[in-house]
C-alpha cells in the first residue's frame, strides 16, 4: 500500500521551512534516524529553493508543487515547477549547483525550457 501527500504553495522562500517540516512529519512513519531526517529536509529545502529562485525568479504569484510517496521503505519526493526550465541539466548536476545527490539514493531531473522542471528524489529508509 502506498501512502502519499501533496502540497502546492506560493513560490516564496518563506514557505521553504514549512515544506521541509511537512516532509519530515510525513516520513516519521518509517521511523527514520535523525540523520536521515536531516538529509531529507536538506534535499527538499534545496530543491524547493531552486524551484523558487531559478525556476520562477522569485515570482510569488507562481506555485511550486511537492508530492511525496512512501511504498514499503522507499520515500519518493517530486518537486515540480512550471517555470523557465533548466537550459543545461548537466551543469545543474554539478556539485554546489543543485541538490546534493549523495543525500539521496537516486535523483532524476526532467526539464523543458519555458515549461518547467521536475526533480525526483528517492531515498530508502532501512533499519537493521
């Protein structure tokens, strides 16, 4: 069975802490470690900030969407904007340019100029 959540919010940086807290609360059912919570909040915060700053150039009239799914021990998070898109996805993958891949098990970026960007992050929460 899949558990899911969805948020849609104004593209303003003041909403970034709210989104990080929502995702952290959503994932509690997996009993993550404190380090895992920090990692998840970090990648979500970076992805949301990038959507607001780079996707929409801070246009508060636009909306960012975050969707999250939990299936078994796998957390999948989508951060979606309908902004300007990413011209050079390879450059966007460079360290210090966007979300830190090492904090996720898998990260995919889908983007089209003038149509927006979708960042998909997956993290498995496994306890021994």
